[in-house]
């Protein structure tokens, strides 16, 4: 484990921490020279130069190098590579080579040919020596340029010649050429198996998947991910359809291998550890590395799951060590980082629930933090992990017996949906029924800013108590109206819009949209027509949700998809409401006034009235609720109008007959008097200026008429026959204002 700690510090390039820990472990006698080789080789790659050399000198001077000359040589080589111009180290390395390889025949010839003692570049000289001294007949090399694998057949150190076999043909080459063109490679390297022993691949995949993965790791270097592993094996050795089953089996085997470290999830990262690492080693490293209490909990739980999957018993001593570490961290965090201390305390409670050995003191840490907090609600709101939050209502009640109910009520508007049953039930039990009801009423008035409460209401509260919840269909229409208005007629912060859409999308999808279907079944045809328009224009919930809900609507109300073949004139189309840009702007502004001013003020009055208590005799509260219902009805009507609204464009106004956007000059058949009537949308009506809604009865009688036509219309309570004298395009001289932000139209 100490060597693994040093390797991780080296891998992350933390030199100061590496140096301190290395000296400490050596002083305590916990490290051998051999255990230092891999960490120092890793650190050399990060380029610390002279610092690394100085540390290695200290290590070699303060250990018994003669007891392990091979390890001393390996470390000296690292030092020389880090400081290639250091002649003292060069001479020391030459001597250590002599000490280790004194018995090798023709060693002096090999040393001289390498150039290590003669000033040749260090890396080339060392590689030459390693090739000559380490290789044996039967070993394999891989081409640096083409990844072709060759076998070593014969070695002639005296004359510095190697005989290799490539593609079945032997050839003899000088050592210098072999060193230049080839690298040493493990016989387990997947490239070796694939090229020299392809018949073994199928058997290894079936019998020893760990060997296959280790071979691929050798081929790729320090680590690979599962995507790279799959690319190596599929489809050449494993079919696409068999990959998942093979990987599941391989992963189970890899968990048991001390040489494979598994990290991450998507994709999974695989690392090779030559010295071997137990699951306990790996878990402890992860626990030390993680900074957040939620990750500490996940690390411990992952260890227990891994052990169960391996059909092994978790190490009791190791589990106790991890729990003690979390307790220690929790206490250290209490003063300066109370949020993390609370999270750590909650993690300990969850571990205790699972039967892990948490001390009695550890079980009280979360309650202690809340008890001492000057702003307990703030701490509660900062806990984001679902696994940690589930214990919060109980801990709050234990920690603050005097004010827990008031804190629970205050938390409800921002609390996650998963806790609202517990919070509402506790508040009602403590006599806060009226305050809970007031929060629900206020949230329904501002649904967009209370997505978690909306999710809770839609899913179905399990609170025991007489609360006035909205009807299923009313809630569905409210959520759909809010979704339709966001980004169009209701301005909101992007984060609020995103969270509301995401939450309602998840709510609608519960149990495959079962509740959505029930609501659609309760709708009449007129309401279903409005819902169809809303769904077709819905934004931000994704095409799958939109398509699924339209599919359900079509299933419940198939008549809405029956194509009407008769031509419908614009003024007779019930699904379209024509208006000018100015009228649309005014109507959108009216809608914004209701949402952003009147409903907010109404919510404030509801809250103030509810705070007076005894709602049954509270006339102000009842009046505020009645006003809320009127505002909601008005808002629903405007939303329906805006969802159908389309702007009248000057180019669409007919020239030969009366239509939407026409100005008509009429002459009375009774007294010859003339009058001018302009037909615009219902948002534009101004009778004093002669502007009428095209939907009005008098307007409908004139729609479609041409110059010379006579028509009887009712004006001021009298039936009068008029002749159409002239028809003009009223929009050509009508001001066309800029649309207000947030207005809608097609």
C-alpha cells in the first residue's frame, strides 16, 4: 500500500508530497528499494530533472544498496536519465552494471559497444545494454515503425549480432540496428499473441479474459478504456452481439485480479499494476483522493458491493478503518465547513443503517452540526446527494426540538420532491396545517418557480391530513399552460425554465404517462383541441415526450385528427384568432400583468391572510382564494387566445372582397348616409374609432362581400340595409409597432 501511494503521487505529478512521503516511509523502514522503482520511473516522466536526481542520491546514500544491487541499478538508471550530463552518475551506473552483470560472458565487449562509458547519449546507451543483457532466445520484439512482431533466435554478444525471425524467415542484424528499429515487448502483449499465436486468442477469450485484457493493456501502455478494448476485439475476435456478455464476464474476473485497477463508469478505465493491488488498496486510495462526503459514502458502498459480487466477506478491519477515517474528517470539518460536516454525518448514519461499525459519537455528528447552526435552513438546502438527504427530516427533528417544524415548513418551497411527504406530514403533525396549505396555494400561483412541489403534487402526495390539493385535470392544465407560456409570454431565468421543463417532463413520464392519459380521458373535445395546439407548439421537453403525449391524445380523441375537407375562410376558422401586431402586444402585456403583478400580489395576500390562523373564519383568506380562482380563469382564457393567435399580414388581406384587415365604406339604403367600418381582431376592437372585431355578428355578415353587394346588418338595435361602396386594405396605413419581448404569434 505505501508503494501504491507513492505511485499515485508520482502519477499526479505532486513532487513535494512524493518527496515528503518517500523520506517518511524510508525512515520508518516501510519501503524497500525494489518498491521505489515504479514510482521513480513514473516521476521521471513528469520531468523534475535535478530535483529527482537529488532525491535519488539521498535514497541510495541512506539505504543498503549492496543488499539489492539490481534495484539500486534500476534507480541509478532513472537518476542518470533525469540528469544525462551528470558524469558522476554515469560512472556510478557503469559500476552498478558491472556489479550486477559481472558473470555475463563478454560483458566488457557489450559495455564498450553500448558507449555508456564513452559518452554516447544516455538513453541509446542504456537501451543497447538492456537489449544485450536482458534478451534471451525465444524473446519477442516489436517494430517501432510498423508494430510487426519478431522472435529472437540467437544472440552473439561477442560480435554484437542478433538473429531474429520475421514472417518465418531468419535474418542476422547488428545490435545497433535492432536497438534502433525494435522495442522489447512482453510475450503476453496482445499484439504478440495476435501475430505469433492467433490460435490462442479464442481460447484465452473463453478461458482467461484477464490475460486478454492484460495483453491489450501491454499493447496500449499504462491504461485503456472499454471503448478501446472493444475496438481491439470487435468484430475480429468477438461479434458485436456477444460483446456485452463477454465484457460482463470479463469484468467479474478482472475484479478478482490484483493487477487490474478498475476506475470510472462511462467509459470504464482499466489500469495495469505490475506489483499488484488488492481491492482494499484500490478502495483506500480512492477514499483518500475523494474530497466530497457523498463520494466517501459511494466509495465505501462500492467496496461492500464489490465484495458481495465476488462472493467474499468485506474485511471488518478495513471497513472499520474507512468508517473511522470518515468520522475523523467529519469532526475536522465541523467548524469551518459545516455543510460538508453535515453531509459526512449523514453518510455515517447511512453506513450505520447498513450495519457498518459507526461509533455512537459518529451517529450524532449530523444532529450536532444542525443543532449548532445559526442558519439551519441554509445547511439543509446545500445537501444535494439523494442518498444523504433521505435522513434529513429525522435528523432535523432530533437536533432542533423547539423549532424543527417551522424550519420544515420554511424548507418546503425549495425542498426536493422526495422529502415533501415527510416535511408536510411532520408540519401538519406539529399543527402547521394552515401554513402548509398557504405554501401549496402560493406555489400553484407561481408553478414555474416551484418545480419540485409540482412534481410532488403530480406524483400524488401521501400526506395524512385535510389539505386542498388541485384536481388531477386542473393540475395537468396548469402544468401544460405553464410549459406553453415559458419563453413565450412568461419571461423567466434560463435556469428556472430549464429546471421546470426537466422536472415536468419527468413527472409526465411516470408509469409510461398513465396519469397524462387519465387526464386526457377526462377532457371534452373543446379542451382537447386546445391541448393539441399546446402540445404541437411545446418547446424544451424533447421530441419523444411531445410525440408520446400527442400519440395518447390521438388514442383518446381520434376525432381531432379527422381531416375536414371543406374549405374554411379565415374569418370562420375556429382554431385561429387573427390580430394585428399591436393587438398581440397588448394582449401579451395583459397576460404578463396578471402573472407578474396581480398573481404575485394575490399570493402575497394569501400568505398574509393564512398567517393570521383559523382559515375557517378568515374572510380575507377566502376572498384572496376567490380572487386567485378568477385570475386563474382569466389567465387560462388569455393563454388559450394567445395559443391560437396569428398576426394579420398586409399581403394576406383580400382586395376584391371583405375579409380580416379590410376597411369598408358602406351606404345606407334608408337615408343615403355613409359609414366606414374596419375589421380587425378581437384584441384591436375600438368601436368609437369604427374598428370592429371580425368575430362580431355584424362583422360576420359582411365577411366575403364584394363592392355592390347589399346586406342587412343590425346597427344600434336597428336592421339597416347597406350597400358596399368600397373595400380597402386597412393594414397598409395602420402603424406596425415592434413586438414586445415575450409576445407570441405565428
